[in-house]
């Protein structure tokens, strides 16, 4: 049974990506709804179904939750048609989370591709709120083109901050005349930057193909499998470990995931 | 364990009482488990093959609403579903079918308990019946069961002669059920029924499930999958007739302009869009991967997770498969790893 | 059967075909499709009264088509087909799904098949399509095998059933079909097994907008079965596979048969009989029946 | 709904070039015809998929009218010829599975036939009125539906402006 939530604000991130700022209709749920960085929720557009996205706002932000989605399928199209003040349903939070407690006193490397920035942003903002507890922070974010970059406002803020290193890249062909960031696919950019692998935790999120090519690069740079955290995306319906859709090997992504370390993923059959 | 003798006539009297009290009485027919309206319909045949479709739909319906919604301008009203499931008595469940609810229970109760399933499952009363016939597709003995297995039954019937059954009381639930009818019961002799069950012809064990478990772990990329994948036509007949397959889909349907329902429907892992992402990426994009998933889920993943094989050995999937893909054949030939003729 | 094996082996050895789609015996009264690529494996091939599957369904599958493409060269695929399966192949060629030049049809003089696996072959257990069959010799083939035998005689009970339904008043008919369709569990075996249901994305898989509800309640089942029957009307070649595989025993071929009869009445057209005539619903005639329209 | 006050709901799928223009003509000529038909404009009678018609029945229509250009008049040359074959089949199919012929009607109405449009609509409405509600289909539709409690049913304004039950023919 989903909770109903009101769309408080709509932010157009890119031509096909939108962010909703949501607040539960029920004040009590608002207080009770707690989640951790990396968890996801089931958002429903009544009449068209439910869809799974991560929660994109930081858990330290208590007044609202945010979700970002790219228009792809039926539900996201339907969500996109909604206006400010409309109601959607939320179930959750589901899944596991990034063990931020274990990251303390370590360097952090965030790698995100496309809409994969959404879960990363959640952790990233969470980390920034607790900035003192971590060492060097680097973020590499790639998108198909300049217009596909989302959270542009926030990226600007990240860029001016001295205590984080921000690398933004777009795929070749996606740059504009005034583009001042990197050009190239994420794995290539990663190789070029070659961040320090000692005592560093990687948080990796993006489309399956990017993850596939980035993981070997990370290994090549000397990152430990246990230190690479990524999220797996699978089609999910129930979020409760019942419907069998997100089953990979003996793992239910919606329950045991979506956050896995590379070491865990290596044990799974390659079906993602 | 308690054993009693009950005559067929008295058993029918109990059945009549069950129906008169407004409960549902199910019994297997050739095609499906059907609701008995008149006790003269009851056959209680130990030599029948499993019905074409299992009784799964009575505990896990092929489609059911989980939520109703009504949209207004800015708001949505939701109505939750309350299931008031009637008591369902299955008379003469095949030993293979009797165990299916127990197997599914693990999944529907880990981490989050599914009230839809539980409410129905708790209202189930399973009266098993010994099975004395098998065909080339039966393989209950290979999956830790047998034609005389009492697993999953609350009461178990063994025909001792034409008119009498030995009635074994297995669970508390069964005891409770039968206690109002204790007048019909005569004391029984365990030796007698034991003799019968020991002499029942049983299908030879076609494979060793632990060997299959090992093999599946090592042979994720076996040419065998490609062979089966080429043959399989991607319908979900196997999953839908299976008594333990439990995957489902959730969709919204509007039935008027403002009102609608959220439905939970059966879904099958053999369908191409089962795992298709909205982005177009499909982790199991070809049929061989999907078939591999099916076998692995049944004989490996479920065992890993819940310690039970997700299969009762009823052979329905193989019997009904449009292209005669036989799951027993696939797993029992697993060790020789031959790809011969499976292409 | 030696002839078949010899022929298939020859084809594979000479490299004329990349694969042979055939039948193999799995038990006394059951066969199953097999796709053979190695010459020595041809020894499994059989053809008898238990070869029920319509193998034409494999011809449109991408993975099977790929078998015919090796080392950047394209090879033929050989298929063993009953004369009635040849109709399906013809229909597929007409609808431009397969290329006649890429298919090597091994066909047989057929005297009927059983209605389902496990039955003895005699008049009572004859498949309903064989009762009215007029093509015991295939219309098109590259190799003809088997000897001519007498087909057992049987009653055309399907036609009687259609007549019976036609005599019912409309509300009874509706009730009859509603209750039949209600049994549907939406496993889509009928769709999977039909050679002419070759769409990459079936209309039921399309969700934006969702025309046919995927739930298998009465309404969704009704819509699916009606649309399935409609999409096959004028195209169905009457192989009866849908009927055989339906786990819920819905008389699907009854509707298909009825629509085939209608196609014959209205347009004197039977699907899959000739490579020259265009498909029925893909073409039109200015002089078509105009009675329906006010 | 009592029988006397019952008005049939009819969905008409009409072609943009002929019948819809014909309907316009009927309007500008101030011809009177019953207001039971909800017109849905499509580009060509050949573009109407049978699922549209099933959907109309699913949403509670008592009858459906399909109308397009006269043969040889099609804006796209052959759309209505294709449609004609298709409808022949669909009509036969629906008849066989128990949907009376009058529930689904067809006509050719050209842009100049405003009068014919009015006549056809009148005839279809009368036919369907005579046949009564499509109860058998509606019974099937009512499976798995729920009556929302009255206090929940208070709506500010429906999401979709035009609800089927409100007669809103302009």
C-alpha cells in the first residue's frame, strides 16, 4: 500500500529528465519516512503503474524527498505528464544502502554516468553534509551530451568548492562550443585522471554498459574489489523480494541490493 | 502419527458436510483442480496423472487486485484490499501437489510476509491421496518426494481396499479438522498401510538433486543452454501450469475514467519482456539465458536461499510443453554434459 | 525413414544447408523438434504419425535464421514439413517473412497425425485438421518422401460444433465463449506455437497505451482471444497447434476454423495454398462485398 | 438505471476527411440527430484497429459506429478498401462469438452528406436503443471493480474533463 505524496516542485534537469520534490500528504509518514543513501522507492503514477528509482536527495534532508527520472517507459511518461500539486504514490524505502560508516577516514571516488548520477548524488550530498569525516573526494560524472547533464546548478556549486575535485565529461560528439569540461567516455576519462587507489572507496553508478567497461579500468588502477561499490539496475515490480524479476543468481536485487561491491558481483552470474 | 480407517461412504459424508458449511472443496480432475458442487463428482483416483493445471491459482490467483484507486483533480483515494478467503479443502491432492504450498511459503514469507498468500494458504486444508501411477514425465522421487510422501498434507489417505481408506493424521490442523467427524473413524493398523505404501510402484530416481545443484553451479555457460534455447518458443506454459512457480507482475488498469485497480498477475521468466528494462537493456536477452534462469532458479538458487528445491516433480511443464522440452531429461543428463541432439 | 536420414545427411555434408529442422522420437508415442547441424546427428530424424509440431514456427525465429548465416555466407535451412505445415511456410513466404530460396522443404506423403501425443493412430484419435485435409501430397516441396497411405475416416466433429454454436442465440454464444475464454491463463502458448504469430512485439506486449489488458480476468482474456482470432483470420492455415498446446483446453481452432470458412465464403481464399495469390488482408478488391456499409 | 430513462452510449469512429466533415455539415445545416454518439476522429477508416472497438465496449459502450469515405473516395486512395475487408472479418468474428450485428455498424458518409450523417446516427441510435443495454459485456467488465465509499467519492473535478456519463455534446 503506497503512501500518497504531493509534488511540491518540478525541476527540469534536461530535455528528458525531471526531478520531483515530494512531500507526503500524511504528516506522520513524513516524519516516519527514514532512509539511507542508496536505497530506492517505488513511485506510482496511478493508472499507469509503478516504477523504481533511487531516492536522489540526501537522507540528511528531512523535509522532502527528491527523485529524478528519465522518460523511457510507460510510467515515466505518465509521471512526466503530472503537474505541480498532483499526487503520486510512494512505497519504500527498499533495498540496502552504501555503508557510509565504513567509508569514514577514507578517500572517496564517485563515478556516475547518465541518470546514474541520481543515486550518487544522494550519497554525495550526504557525504558533503558530513564533509569532515572523509578525506579527499573526487567525482567523475559523464553524460551523453552537455544538455543531458543533470543537476547543473549543483554541479556549479561542486565545482567552486575547493575541498572536492569535480570532473565532468560528455561523450564525444556531445560537447558544445563553449564546453570547458572533459570529452570522452567515463572509463577513458577515469584512466586519464588515474586517481589514487590507496585507501579509496569507489562509488560507481551508471548504465550497465558503462559499469561493464569501468570495472576493469578500476581494477587496472589498483582498486580493491571490496572497495568498489556499485548499484545494479534490474527491472523490479514488487520491491519485496517476491516477484522474481530482479533475481540474479540467488540474489534478489531489490532486497539484497541494489548496492553491491565488485567482489560480490563477481560471484554472481553475469545477468545484469 | 495417528492412523485411522475410514470408509469411502463416510468420507463422502464428511465432504458433503464441508460443502454444506459453505467451504470450498477442491478435487483434481484431468484438466484442472475443480470446485466440487456435488459429491458424486468426486473421483479420488490414485491412478490419475496430475491435472493439466495445478491448484496454485487458489492460493496465488492468476490475477488479483491489490489496490483500488480513484483519481480526482490533485488527489488520489486508495482502497486497500481485504481478503476474506474461505476455507478451502483439497481432497485427494496428489502428493506432489500437496507439498507445493509449503515450498512457496518460504518465498512469500522471507523478509516481508505476503498477506495475500498467507491468508489463503492458512485457510488451506490439504487431504493428500497416495499416488499409484506415473508416466515418463513424473520425477517426484528425484526431488526428495515420492508417490506416498505425506509432506504438505494435513491428512493423508491410503486406499486399503475398495471401500476403505487408511487416514493418517499428519498435522494439528488436520487433527482439528477431523475431530468433529471422529465418529466415522475406526482404529487402523499401521502395518497394513505400510505394506501398501511400500509396494507402490515408484518412478525411478532420474537424477540426484545435489548433483544437479553442483552441476548448475559449474556450468553456467554450458552449450546445453543454447540447445534448449533454440528449441524453446518462449511461452510461459511451463511456469503457469507449475504448482510452485511464483513470479508475478504488477500493472495498473483503469476501469473507468477516474477509477482503476492495481493488479497482480502471473508472469513467466520465459517471456522476453520479463526482464526488459525501459531503456531497452535486457539482462536475459536470449532464450537460452531465460531457460537457464528457469532451471537454475528451481534447482540451485531456491535451494541456496531456502533449502528446498523449487520443484515438486509433477512433470506438468514437460507434459504440456508445446515442443516437448523435458526438464527431467535436461537435468538428468546434466553430468555427461552432452550437447547431442539438444541443439 | 532411411531415405530421410540419407537425404538430410547428404544436404549437410554437401554444405547445401546449414541446419535441418526435424523431429526426433523421444518415446514411443511422442516426438520433439530437433535442430541438427552435424551430419552424423541426422540419425535421430524421424517422420511418423506423431510428428505433430508445426516446425514452420522456427523459420521466423531470429536465432534460427542466424544458423543459416555462417562465415558471412548465407545458407539454406532445411525443414521437414507435413503437407499442412507447407501451407504455413507458404503463408510466411507470402507475407515476406522468409525467402523461398533460403528454405529447403523436405515434405512427405502424409496420411494424418494423431490429435495429441500418447494416442494410438486410428480414426478416433485423428487430429481434426486431418479429417478434412485435402492435401495429402504437399503443394510445394524440394524433396518428397514417404509412401502414399490411406487416411483413416473420421467424423468432422469440429464443423458440427461450429454449426451448433451458430444455432445458439447471441447471448448464449457470448456466454459460451466468455466461459471458455475465462479458463485462459494467458501463458501465450497459442501465440508462441503459431507460425503466423511472428510479430517481434505482440500487441499485448505493447503497454503505451495498453490496448489489451495483461491481467487474465474475463475482460482481459476476452480481448486477447478475440484479437488473436482476428489477427489470424484470413491468415490461419489451420495447423491446429494452438488447440493442441492450450493447457486450459480452450477450443481456439474452432474460431480459427470458422474464420477460415468465412474467408472462403467471402473471398474464396484459403491461406497458404498458393505462392502466387497475394495475402488476403494485405490486398483488396474494389468489388469486395459492400453490404455491411450503410 | 431504469429502462425508460436509459440512453444508449455509442462511440463513433469517423474518418477525418469525409464523415467528420459530413458531421460538420450536419451541424452547420442545423440538422437534428440524437446526442448519443461520441465522435472520435481518426485520420482514415483504415487506421481503426479492432482493439479500439473492444476498448469502447470495455469502457461501457452499447454500440459502435465506424464510418469513412465512400469507396474510391479515400483521401489515402485505398485505406477504406483495406478497412472494408478487415471489417468484414471482424464483423463475422464478433457475430460468431456472440456480439449482435447491430452493436457494430458501418457506413460510408461523404463530406457532402450532412443529411445522411444525421440519418445514420438516428438509425444507429434507434437500433441500439431497441437492442437495449449491452449487459453481457458490462457484466464482464464489472469483475474486480469496487464501489468507492461515498465520502471518498467526493470529487473536486474529474481528471479528464469529459466523463462518459455526462452528456456533453456540443
